[in-house]
C-alpha cells in the first residue's frame, strides 16, 4: 500500500498548529477507495475543525474535499474503477494530503468537461448552494432572496445559480471591490455591510415587505439584520459561522419578528445517501457545463502552505475559492 503526506493537527489552535507529516496508508476496507489527489479544496469548515469550534478527535487530519484519480478499490466496491476521475467533499477528515481513503459512496464521478481544479475548488460550495436553494427553499422567478457574503466562494456560485433560475437576488459584501464583483455576477442589489444597514436596504428594495428567505453563512455579525430582513413567516437559513457562531438564541425573537422559521442545516443531512449525493452533484454539474455558473481560477497554495491559506481565508480578504496542490 502506498504512503501519504498529510497535514495533521495535534491540538486545536491558530493556523500555525497544522503540521506536515508522512505516514503509511492503512489497508482498504471492502467498501472504500483510495483517491490520489491532484487538487484539494480549502473551506471555512476546515478552520472550524482546526480552531476547535467544531470538535474533532485529536490528533486529526483536516480537510473534507479533493479531486483526483482512484488508485485502488475495495473488494465490494461497484460502479467505480481504478483510474476514474472523482471528487469528494464530505470527508472523512484528512483531505489535506497526497492521497486519502474514503467510502466509495462518497465519491462523485467527474464529467470530462469539469477539471479537477474546478471540482476541488467548488464541489462542497456547489453542493452547499444546491441544498440551500434547491432543497431547503426551492427558489424561482417569483422570489426575492437575501444571500450574505456574495463575494465568497459559496456566494459567487449562489448569485449565478439564483440568477439562472430567474430569482431577484439581494447580496451583501464588504468593500467596494467585493461589491463590484458581486454586481458583475448579476445581483440585483448589492449591499456593503461595512457601511450600510442591511435590513433597511432590503426593506427599501422590497417596498417594505422583506424577503421570504435569508441565506446566512456569516453568523453572529449578521444574525439580527437577517431576521429584520425577513417578511412575516419568512425562513432564516443559518448555514455558517464566518464571523463566529450564533449563541444564546431566545426563540421568542422569532415570534416577535413575525412568526419566523429558522433552520441550521448541514450538507451531510441533505446528501446522506449515494443517490442523494449524486443527484445533487449532477444538478450542480449541469449548471456548470451549460455556462450558467462560472468558477474563476482558484487561488493556489502548496500543501505545506496550508497555514497561509487558512490565514488568508479567516481574514476574509479572499474572493472566490482556494485550493492546495499536493
């Protein structure tokens, strides 16, 4: 069995706690495959695992997403072969590595038209958008929605996909450069949350009514503004913590602000079976291949420079996606 080089954390902490180590690859179980990585995705959830916001057993690998070639398959694996181009984005932890063992059911076969860089840079983000706007709330031409952090990797995909569905899109971003980027993607209204009152801008744009759904991956900094942007019986979808976790929620606030609904979903719940995962991926790939969604060339760092990638991501200075090159 081949060896791997991987990023590992012995204890949680800042970006400098990640270390590059070498180790032998364990034996495959019958339902698993080895993926030899060509590109590795970097996502905000990785920083939560590293920092301890989301608890993981230590020591631990890190990273959930990568793309490459199948190097070996378990005895009971069907539908996949050595040499197949695949991607995955739901772990197990350890994607920051030259190769990784995953359950065969978590591997998504890549269409020829989609590069490993695009897959590694965007599969997790694309599937996140898919379950948000296609499963949790089925967005269409009759809807106006608020999507926070439109200049981020998830946000850029979301704005493009929502516009392809005919949705009226209100997006937030921080600073002139990021706001200009989101406008270029087609958002109908872009709010600079560094300088504008988000809820007031949303109310003005919607003639005082608010929106039926808010997609919020920012967390504590946008929590109240998101609730105040919703129309009565609107849905608050809190799916991330870029500014920190929302804590100490008094459920009475949902009643006071209009009998609001609230969900805190995860991708794993919405892609829990092989069939659900492949269906969501195929939906995303369809919009990628017809040009409705364009992924800009991701920012690239060497595997050993993962700490730099995390520092840049957490500073919120980045736009678009980041990959590591093994």
